């Protein structure tokens, strides 16, 4: 019961923080547009008093009128007195000349990690089927996450699942290559998983490929029969394998990413896993869907869904 109360207290704090941040954001308003510095040929997202939006490239200001060029090569004019918010938009939020929500979960694919790290003090809440995890940015280069099957707190029949992982990443070794290391320790029913891997990501937060090289270890109960007596006994065994991960994502629409994630292992007890799916991106919320295929075990595809929220 103590574990249940601790988890509920954490969730209450997260929900309260989200509520307060939304209130503060809603109250933010420009007091004097003359204090806003516009840069020529840069993208801006402008919110008007009637809550409509203008998205385009800033061209010039003449008196109280500000001129923006849209992706259709037309010019939109905003009057200073009608503007409520102004936000400069980076290139990663532009897709085919239109505003695109940030990929706020750029640090991971479905399960595997990219070399990018979430910013300091960032909090991500994710749910994969019945499994829920919270990730926190300790620094701009170090993050930690922990998760559990929350339903098992109320009923052990849902399965005992716990996981803790960490990543040290976000180190740019060139303009297009980022590197890091990641590790996790997890208990899934009677199985204990351990993994450590180095990762290298080529590309940016919207389009990238990640190569990982590491080690995987699995300990579980194995049933076997004794010679002659044919008595069934259970013993704890450990299986190890080298690990290669190949993952990638690319933005195909303003709000959709195509993603793949593949775990390559060479062990009869540790099958390779392949996946292909997509991610729908909102300003805070993400929805993931993919089909998973495990060789040498099920030899069939199974669906997977996940939800994520960035506080």
C-alpha cells in the first residue's frame, strides 16, 4: 500500500504542475510589441486577439502593420493592436512551409533510445499498453526513467513489471552526428533483463537514423526433466547476447512520423525484434502505433500502441 500511495502522490504533483503551467501560459501576453525583435526571413507564429493564427516568414513592418509571407507566396498583414502572442519558430517546426508541432519525444523511438537527450528538468509520462513510465531530465545530458505496471498494485494477476533506465547523451560530435550511452534494468514477471549500449544518431530531431551497439542479458526460470527419473525441475538460467539496434524516423506530414526499430540478437532465447509503425505528434501529446515481429519465437506480427505526454 505504501508503494501505491507514493505513486499516487507523484501523479498528483505532475497533474498539478501541468495545470499551473497551462494557466501561466494562458496569462502570458505581449505588453508592448515594440519590445519584440523580428528577424527578416525567419518564421513566426502569431496569435491574434480572436485566437486565429498567422504563420509565415517576417518581411517588414510599416507603421502598425507587419507583413508575413506564407508558404503559398501570399502576403498576410497583421495589425499591431490585434496581436496577442508572437513566437519565433525554429526550422524543425517547419514542414513544407507550414507550422509543424515539435517532436517532443525525439529522444526515443518505440522502445529504443536515440542519442538525443531531453532538456534539464523535463518530464515525460509514457504508457505502453499496461506499462507506465516517467522520464526526468537530470541535466541536459543525463536523464533517468522508471516505470511499472500500475494495475499490478491492485491485482498481481496483471503481472509484476518494473523498469529503471538511464541515458547519458546529447553529445554532438559533428553537425549531423550525436552520441550517447544508455542502460536499463527490468523485471518482467520471472525474467530479469539487463542492457547497456552505445548509440550514435545521424540527422536531426525530425529525420534521423540511430545505430546502437551493446550487450543484452536475460535471467529466467527454465523447466527441464531430470535424466532417468523424468522429474520436472526448475532452475534459474542466464542467457547473454551481443546487441545491435537500428532505428529511424522521418516526418512524412505535419503531424505524422514514420518510424522503425530493430533489435538484432543472436541467441535462441533472445530473438531479434523488428518493427514498423508511425507516431502522431501534437504540441504535448504523442500517439505511437507499430507492428512487432519476433523471429525464432512467435514468427508472427503483433500490434503495439503507446501514449506519451510532455509536461
